[in-house]
C-alpha cells in the first residue's frame, strides 16, 4: 500500500490514482458480494424456520400417534413392530456455488421398492401412522441439516466479506485519498516555487 512517505512526484500521483481505482473496484465487488450473501442468508434462514416449524408440528403429531399405538399394542408390542430401515435410504447431496461459498441441498430418500418393512404380525393403522411420522421426522431432519450447514458457511463468509469491505471503505480508501491530497498539494507548492524562481531569475 502506498503511503504519504513516498516521494511526491507526478509518477507517484499517477500510481496512487491507479491504486485508488483498483481498490474502488474491489470495494464495489465486495459490496455486491455482501448483498448477495445477505439475500441468500435471509432465504436460507426462512427455509430453516419453516423446516423447524414443520418438525415441531411433526413431533407433536408423533407423540399423539405414539400414545395411540402404545394404547393399541402395548409398549412391548410396539417395540417389535416392523419399521422402516435406514439402510434402505439414500443420502443425497446437491452442492452449488454462490460467490465462493458451497451450498448443499440435502435429502434422505427411501427407495419404495426396498424400503417396505416386513409385514407386521398384528398390523394397525395407529402403528403404521406412528412409523410413517417417524420416517417423516428423519427425512425433514436431513433436509434441515443441509440448511443449517448452509447458514453456518454463509454467515462466516458474510462476516469476512463485511470486514474486508469496511476496511477498504473506512481505512484504505481514506488513506489513499489523504495521500493524493498531500502529494497534489506538495506538487502545487513545488510548481509555484519553480514559477516564482523562474520569474525572479528572468527579472
């Protein structure tokens, strides 16, 4: 970074002007990046809140379904009821890039051909509903995990971008502006001295 300690010459002024232009372009880029990150942060946060609300509702429904299933089968009977196996599920990740930040959409997909549980000895609608709701909770949690990771990475990148943008705006650019003013003023004084000297010599 050029400072005011550099010798005040026309070449130094031109170099500072070029540097100022580059820094301004960098600031504009960081400012636009900050806005894009903020926009994506808000979208991901809304999605997180929506999923969290859906999970809360699912948990409430599951508690009621569990009570109904226990009432029908008893605790021992429900413990041995056929379940959906997680080994039949596929963890899917769909990554994408936003301004250098990797965002990932996650999903837990059950293959309908292989995910069917073993037929229960004493099947009931209450137990089936309980099993289905727990599978929904697992799937919704998988999606929420991806959004949560996105929020973490976006926030970290936003903080870095904000810090760099503020540094350019509040420190680097003012320093360059000050250096340009001082150099320009000093050069004007030198030119004035030269003009006075030439006039005195010619007089």
